[in-house]
């Protein structure tokens, strides 16, 4: 997934889900939404899919929280599709594929997530037939080590079970 060229303007931005708290998004999700908004504001024809269902400890779905935040940041709601069923990164992308096929949005995606998550998310996207590019969101101060270690275990699981569509 490591592409050295400029990001394609016709890509669909996919905001991968992260935790939502009672009155705000987690810093991780906020940074993913911010990276997406920056791209979408520069590319007014680009579309976006926000992803993530509702966990037992979340007041609303991650996909809806991210969509609402993008609208508040000035992105037209008609440009945003919210995927609200997923529980995992794999499901984020699987259900995104359904939306992209239904809406005839192509196969090129920009994955809005942190650097520690880009490799695995990109490999999953490629397995689902996407042409995936990184749209790297900022890391939250003090969390990079913890997230990187957690992601290491997720990568091992992904490689061992070799998920396929």
C-alpha cells in the first residue's frame, strides 16, 4: 500500500472507525476525521465513507459520529455515506465495499487512519479488491507505543488467519 505518488483526487476517503465517548469522539477518531476533512475540503468532488458500528459502551455509532463531525467541518452531507454496522477493521472495509458498489464509486480509496494501522488496513483493502492509498491521520500524544504494540498483535492475527473475502 505504500504509494509514493500524489494522492488520487478521484479516490473515496474511508474514515476507519474508532471509539466514541458520551459527548465527543475519541482523539483517535477525531484525528481520522480531521485528516479526511482536510482532503475533502481541498477536493470538492471527492466522496467519503465513515465507518463503525456502536459498541456496548458507545452512545452512538462511530460512522454517524464521524459523518456529523465532517458536516460540522463544512463537508456537504451529500458527499458522505455512513457505514454503521461494522465491529472490526475488516468489516469497516467489507461494508464499505458494499456501499461503493451500490453507489458506483469505483475501487480507489484513501484510508484515513493512523500510521500504525495503515499497513494492515491497506492489506485488507487490497484483499477486497481496492486500490488503497494512505491518508495518514495524526497520532495522539502518548498513545503511539500502546497502539503500535496492540497493532502488532492484530497483524500477527491477520497473517495467521489470512482473512479473505
